């Protein structure tokens, strides 16, 4: 049964935050950024989340959590809210799907190396030979081309006099 009825116009932003765990400021940012379409408002101007808004919020959170750029999410939402350009929506989702699949493949390969290192160190500690590394490791040309956020963070923390970083 729906949590909404004819006497319940929807949920306040605070109620949505409490139910979803999404901070109110994030919900406001999504609204200001156009990621939730036109939310209904009370006479006092307060946002109201109805079933449609909550469903769209769920999709928006999933798209952002998987790395879809805000501009693409906004374009998707505009098409959904206007109930137009399904082909455009499908194309946006397919491009994002391909990016997420590539990320999953990379994460799976990275996890295999982490698992191997744990097994190797554990075997070493127990006096056993290390297991064989994962297939194709360290491949002939591993994809290490992405930017390391930690290295960028280190640029903001120059070495101390002893030459170490904080």
C-alpha cells in the first residue's frame, strides 16, 4: 500500500531526509540544481515530495552514486519530467551504463590484486609459499592513467622538513 493518500499531499524535506538518510542540504542542492524537476510546494513555499518525486530522487541518487555527471542527470530529469525524448534518455543511460560496466571491470581487476596481496602476505606470515598472482598481472600495459586523488591531496600538503608528508 502507498504511504500517500488523498489527505497526505506528500513528505516534507525533513521527512524525506529522515527516511532516506540523505542530508537536507543535499536534497536542497539537488532541487536547486534541477535534478528533481519542479517539486510541488506548499502555500508557504516548502518543498513537498510526492511518490513521483521520491521515485525520481531514487534514480537521481543512483545515477550520481555511480558517477553520472550532474549535467547528464539534469538532462535526463528534464526529459523524464517533460515525458519526452525517450530515445535521448535511453542514450544517456546506455552511455552511463557503459562507463559503470568499465568501472566495475576495473574494480574487479583491482580487487583481484588486493585479494592476492592479502593471500601472499598471509601465506608469508604462515611460512607458506605465496599464491600465484592474478592472471595478466602486472599486465603489459596496466591502465594507470586515471588521476590519483590522494596524490592530488598530497600536493596541498608539501613535505615537512624531515621529507615526509602528514
